[in-house]
C-alpha cells in the first residue's frame, strides 16, 4: 500500500478499467457510476502527484511520468470526443487532475487545458452537464493557478478570456443548473484574478443582480451568485466601490422591505430607514445592477431576494478587503432592528387594510427573514470588532428587546451566539450591563421542561433543527380566509410566548449553558453579587439533571441523521463545562456546591465516554487549585473591608445599593475625613493627637452599638479564628464555637438576620438595616447577595470587634484599626499606635486559618 | 522586533532602540511630552501629547509615522492634554485634559466621539484594561476611577445613573503619579502610585483597597511583573523598590512592610518604568536622561540607552511586525501604502454637523483566508447521483443523445438487413422464376 513502485501500475490499471476507450461506446450505467470511486482512489494514493519524498529512483520517476502522460492523453482524447457523455467524463477528470497533479506538470500544461476547456463553454452549445462540468473544471484550474504568484500576470490574461463567455451565459442561458457552474467559475475569477474582471465590472454586476432580483431560483444558486456580488468590489479594490455596492444593496433590501411590510409596520419606519441610507441632499445611486428590475409576483414575498441580499451584506462584511472601507453601520443596524421589530401582528391603525392572507404570508416568511437579520448582526459584530463600541448600546437594546419575544429555537440559538460574541469582544465593560438579561433568559430556558422528557430518545430533538420550515405550517393553521381579522390578530404572539415555557429543545439549552459559561468567564468578577448564587445553583441543578440517567453516547448512531445523534452528550458536556466555570470563576464565597460537583466529575471520569471523561479529568485537575490555593492572598484588608467603618467597602456598597445605606452616610463622611487626615499627616504628631481624640469620640458611638455582654461572649471563644471566609465566620458566631467550615446553604442565609437581631439587639444601625432588608430575605429563598449584603455589613461589625479581641483585648476600638491600616506609619500615639505596626501583619495572618489559632491573650501580650 | 521608544519633558525628540540588539533607530524630532503622554497607536504610528510648559494653557498632539523623523500630523485639542493612550488595536485615542475632562477620539476619522468630566483636577494617567473595555484614570486630586466604555457610549443609560464611573477610589491623598493594571480581566488588580509616598493595590472585582505599601520616598513610576509576584516602584530617591504582591515578605524588611528589595545604580530620580515580558527585562528612565535595562533575575543592568540631557519621562515598548528603517521603505513601497499614510488630525470639538459620519465607521475589514476549495470531485458525485436517479433534465438530455445515437445505429442496421433481405429475395425470386420457366418448358 505504501510502496511507491506500485503507484504507476495502479494508475495504468485504473486507466484500463475505468476510462472508456475512444471507439468504444460508453455504457452510462456501469463505468460512469464508478467514477467517484476512481476519484477517491486517485486522491487517497496521490496517484497523479508524481512526487515521493522517499524515493528518487529515476527509473520509477520515468515510469510514473509516462503513466501520467498516458492518463492525460486519454483524458484529452475523451475531451475531444463528440459524444457528450465521454466528453463529460474527460472534463470532470481534468478538473480533478488540476487539483492533484504535480506543480511542474500543472505549470507546463495549464494553458493547453484551459483552451481545451474553453472550447466547451463556447457555442455551439454542448449538453448542460458538459457545460457545468467545464465551468467547474475551469474554476478548479484557476484556483490552482492562483497559488503560483509567478504566473499571476499570465493568469490574469487567461482569466480575462473567460469573463465574456461567463457573462454571455449568465445573460442568455435559462437553465439554473448551468448558472451554478458559471457562478463557480465567476467566484474563482473574482476571488483569485480580480484584475481580469475590472473592465467588465458593471456588466458583471448587472448580470448577477438581474439573476438575484428575479428571485425565482434555488437558494443555493442565489447564495453563490450573492457571494460573487459581495466579492465583486475587490475587482476595483478601492474604497468607494465597496461603499457604493453596500449602499446599493441596502437600498434594494429596503425597497423590497417597504413593499413587503406594507401594513404590518408604521409608515414612518420606512422613511427613517431611507433617510439613514441616503442622507438628505445626497444623490441616490443607481439601483443595483444598473437598471431597475421589476420582479416578483405579488402573491409571494420577495423573501428569497431579501435573504440573498442580506447574505451578500454578511459576506461583504466578513471578507477581507485591501483598503479601509466606510461601513454604514447605523443603517445596517436600523435594517436589523426594523426586521426584528415586525412580528406579524398588526398595528391597530392598519387593521382594515390587511387581509388575513397577507398576514399569513408574512408570518410564514418572517422566521427566515429574522434568521438572516440575526446573521447580518453577527457579521456586523465580526466585521466591526472594536469599532462597534459607539453602537454597542444600541445593539444591546435591539438584542435584549428581541430576546424577550423570540421563541423559535433556531433564532434563540442565534441570539445566544450573538450575546456570546458581544461578551467576548467587548469584555468586562459590557458584561456588567448585559448580565441581567442573559441571566433572565438563560434561567427561563434552563428551568423549563423539555430536556428531561426527551432525554431517552434524542431523536425527539430533531424538530429543533427543522423548526424554520415547520413554523410556516403551524401558522397556517390560522387559515381562515374569510374570517375577520379582529379575532386573529393577537394569535401569533401569545402562542410564541407560551411556547418558551412549555418546552425548550435541548439545543437551546446547550446554547443557554454556553452563554452562561461565557458570562461567568468574562463577567463573574464584576458586580455579580446579585445573580451569582442563583446561577451557581441553577448550573448545579442542570448538571445533576443532565447526568442523572447515565452518560450520553458520543458516537453518532448510524441509524439517525448526524446532528441529532450526540445532542444529549453535547448537553452533558456543556452543562459540565458551565459547572466547572461556575466553580472557577472568581467569587467572594467558596463555591457552595463544590462537593456535589466534585462527585459528579469523579463519576464522569470513571463512567462516561471518552470526551466527557477527559473533560471530567481536566475539571478535577483544575479544581485542585481551588481546594489547595497556592498563591498567597494579596488582601491585607480582608476583615477590614467588611467593616461598615471601612471607607472603600462602604462607598462601594453605596455605589451599588444607594439608598439602602443612607443611615451610614453621616457616619461615613466623618470616617472619610479621618482616613485621609491620617495619611496626610505622616510627620504631624499634633494632627495625630487630634485624630486620636476624634477617634475617641467615635469610639463611644461604636461602643454604644455593641453590647458588652456580646464582647465577653466572644472573648471566651478561642478557636473562632478561621477567617478564610466572612460568611463562615458569620455562621460560626451564632452557632457552636468550635464549628468547622460550613458549606453555606440558602437556609442559613435566610436565618442569619434573625440571629443577628438576637445577638445585637441594641444596635440601631443593624436594626434599621434589617428593617429594610429582612422582609426581602425572608421571602426570597434564593438568598441572593444583594439582600444579604446589609445584614452582612452589620454582622461584620461583630466580626470586627471579634477581630479586635485578638489584637488588643484592653481596647475595643474599631476605628483605630481602620485609621491605622490605611496609614500604618502612624508614629506613636497613646493607645492605638501600640498595635499599629502589628495590625498589618495581624490582619494578613488572619487569612491563614492555622496561624491565628493562638490565644488572644498572647497576641495582645506581644504588642 | 521589540522597539523601545522614549521621550522627555524637554525637547530631545523621541528616541527609538531595538531592545534585542541595542541599536538606535530613527530619532523622531521635536517632542516635549508630559508623563504618560507617549503612545503607539496599534503599532501603526506614534502619537504624543505636547506640553512645553506644565502650566501652559494650550498644547497639541503630534503623530509620527515609523519611517519619517518629522512629525506629520498636528492636532489642537480644546485644552492641554497630558496623558494619552490608545487601545490595543489602535482604533481609539483617549486623552486626559488638564481640566479633568477625558476625551475619546476615533483614530480613523479623527472625530471626537465623547468627552466627559471625569475628575475635579487634571488627569495624570490613563490605562486600558486587558480587554480594552474599561478605562482607568488617575488624577491630581488623588482619585482613581474606573470607567466602562460601554457605559460612556450608552446615551440612554447615562441618564439613568447618578454617576458614570464603575468605581471611584479615593484613598490616595495626593496626586496620582502612575497606574498599572494586572492580569485577569474583571478580577484583575490595579496598582496606583501617588505623591503621598504610597502605592496601593486595588481589586477590580471587589472595588476596594487590597494592600497599601508605604515607601521611603515618592514613587513616580510602577511596573508589574507579569506573574504578579512582585511589582517595581521607581522612586524619587533613585532606587527602584521591589514590593511584594504574591511574594512572601517578612515584617523585618529594611525599607518597610512588603518591600522586599531594591535595584540601585543611580542617584537621580527614576521617572518611568516599563516591563518587557519577552526577555524579563525591566526598563527604567531617569532624570539624568539615561534608560537602563535591568535583568530582573540577576538584578543587573544589561544595557543602557542614552536619550538626552533632560529627564526621560516616557518609555514604551512596542512590538513591531517588521523592522524599522530604510530597508522597509524600499522593499514594500506599494503594499504598505495604507499603513504609511496617517489618519487625519483629531478634532477639537465634537462635531455634530456631519451627522452622516456618525452613522458610519471607517473599518479595516478582518483578514480572512479563503482556503482553495476544489469542486470537481464533488461535481462528479452530484452528477452521478443525478444520472442514477435519471431525474433531471440535464441527464435526460444526455440520455436522449445517447438514444439518438442508438437509434441511428439501429436504423443503419435495419437498412443493412433490409438490403440483405432484398438481395436474398431477389435471388429467391429469380431462382423460382428460373425453375418455373424450366418446368414450363418441360410441360410444353
């Protein structure tokens, strides 16, 4: 099999076996059907390459060369046969040869081949198949030719010969299949030899545009032509032709939309879109293709035309272009918004003018249009990258508004992918603001039924992929041509909404999980308190559900179509990945479900199929760092930050939850003064003394807040020192003194404030904070972070005093601590200064559970 | 190549050296920059704010293309701009004004996109976060603020909130002199140095102070080790202090808590620092006009560049995709044309008259590589399928041709057979006739 010597022999036997002899009539039913296997043998064994790295035996090279010579002469004789079927075989195989043969051979004979093929696309017309085959083979020849920069000039010259026949064919021939072949060649011409098109630019544009705008062909053909149109500006390669083409296309889409959406949207919309496209005072460019084409019959919507043109826009935005271009972002976004806004329901003013037939028609075509407008949005994001920033807010509004209404699985998946793109490309800055909407939608999708019911038969998820065509049928159920519209006009939207909650296909759930994963990676660190815990629990729940009935089979079932086979395994994979991310993403508290998660990964590693097991092993590996943290914690102010007296944390809280913290402001402002004063007065003893006095005043205030019994309670507890986590500390305080590290559960959070109330009955602030917050906490078992925040700061006051017990028992002074920490260079002042230097080391040691285990008394002794 | 570019507060031009070889490249002329005023815009060209005199009431901005020593584009902003920074792909330039306003320009068009009042006093330094989505500004009023660019550009949301910033850190009491941001996206740390002799470490995720390091002298420049083990603080007493981030430090350090060592060579104050991750090199600029390159492992100076007599106040390390100098301009004159031509000057005011431009953006479309795809073998499969189904008209056409040929052949054969038959018949008839005549003659 690897013996090079065999290759020429194999080639010769292939020639004998498969290629029809000249005079022998071809039997279509036999030898012709074997062509694919011939091609696959050629490609697998590289029979035409004439190249082998191992052997340089000249004899072998010669035999191989002569075998390929024979092969080619055989092909060429087939090519010149007057039997069209033989000819077809020859042309197709020549195309394959262009791809497979050695560089030398290609360079020496491409012009001969090109002329041979050229004769077949020129009149007198041959059979269709021969025409298509010769266009395709020519396209392959040009594709190969483009890889040799040294023959670029010659290539351009030869390519120039091809343009006119192609144009002629596009304009004159009526058979769609032939255009497809012509589109192949045109693509190769524009993509690789743009200079050859230059002279025919307008004609090519007109030819393609007329085909697209006639709109009556298969979407595959139209897409190919659309792609050619999108690449066409490359032929000129300057800034203006790109912008002009884009403008023409957008205007054309807009005109079609005006016609299609008559009656389902306000008139003002179309005027506005027009104004954006053609600024007042500027000339309207010539319509696409030079002259206006009056196309389609009125009973069909020009969906095919619009979607092809939008596809064209997408391709223009995502293909490279030699110079910088001016992109009309705003009008493209307006187009997207306009399309997404129309949902088939009628504005009330329009009622009398629409028939139900028209409405039906629009509803049946809308999903396709929406899908394409989302594609366009994706292309805009891809093409504009960072420069989208000024428009990002607008996009976010369009997307989130549409998200609320969109219920088709296909479209939701696209929306999720748009959100992922936005998150990745715009980073933390956007994540803060996009998070609430993502959370809401993803939670809805993940909480809804659906996955669980279908899990045993993945085939049930099939409809998810085929949803678009189905919708049309579904909407047609409202068919009542004579019925009055008033009864029906509301029908589409409520149906859509309820659909979201009834059953979400697994594919949508996968998209939701992936999006949550990205949100966690990008935005978990910033202002995520409000949603973090609920998302963590949702992801845990989803992962457990996805894995509870065993592991999905990744090998695709050969009885099922390819996509649906492994969808359940994909779901598991996504849910596990999202779970791992939720563990690893930065958070203020320990991951609450770590133990369950570890168990899940452990099981997955042992039981699941290859891909999942590999991932589970990786997850266990990655989580090891979480369990044994390696880096030393940088945070010197760990406990200080949670004191209500700490400026930074308070202002931070104030930023987020302004209003709920009003009671602290007076207190705070005085504190701020103290801190700043403290730092400014490095060398100023007087100032320090004065500061000390002020602190004393505040101490009194503080002491009022904290009951003395409470203090004593706390001093009697020696082991209460594992400050790794504030929440843990909070739990320990009301609970038994020697309690170990708890995993925080939601119940405990809810209970927390009441404990606090018991333990700090006299604290005005805590009480008032609770008055604000505890009802919310009580009613919301989700126990999200916002609600626990105020009680937290209150409890930290306890924590604070607790901490003081360690450093100096004789002095209960939260304020000195803070002042001391922000400016640890305090020179000697009476009380607080004695421990100043110590404080820093002390508080940094708080982070290691092991070290601060010492008796509080020894700590204060060492001062 | 990695180029080191440096500028000074008095006119010494912009010096440019190859970091690997140490060879000096072009010197770009006429530049007197304030600290943090020099930036490379997406590695395409250099931009620098110009301030002859710290108290001047007007200043300007200059652009240099890499290949020419003379400044080519001059812009006049509404007020003197001190710090200047571009995002990583060079689409936006952000400048901090002496009134406390921050300006964002679009590089390609020069349009002033946004301007907002960020601080009470002059902005001293600006830094982009790793993903370019957050902007961190430091000011003379001691305040460090974090802005989300998304928020800045969202006109609707702006009106709903009480303040634009994400965080405002006010613990510094004097002028902020330098800010750097660490690794980790939203969970990164921000380091700020101030004239109050402290460097403070802030948490971007928690929005609060993590660590406060007090130095013996004022710190004017900081650089962070990419692994965030330590950070380097260039001080006015001429030392570069090494302070611990994640490194262990004992309380008995000589210089103070968390300061674990220093690099010294000089007595003149250190004015700017830059860290080259590629070679683990620390670059320091000093008031004596020298740029020292330190190997941080051995703590030795490996190289020195002489910039000018005056103090160096900006060092930027730029990774250039191609070597600078004469060779480049000769070899690829045409292909780089669009890179060499500089964008228009920055606008002074937000220009609302050209509304059309608001709706557009000048963009370099992303490079895509179209792998050559060959279609012939696929075409064969398609056509064979059609042939097998015998469905399509194209196939039918071909079949018709074949049948026609068959038909012709059959007709030919028929003719031939007919001829044979005719001959045979004639022969037989003749035979019969002959026989009859013979019998007839017998009967007669």
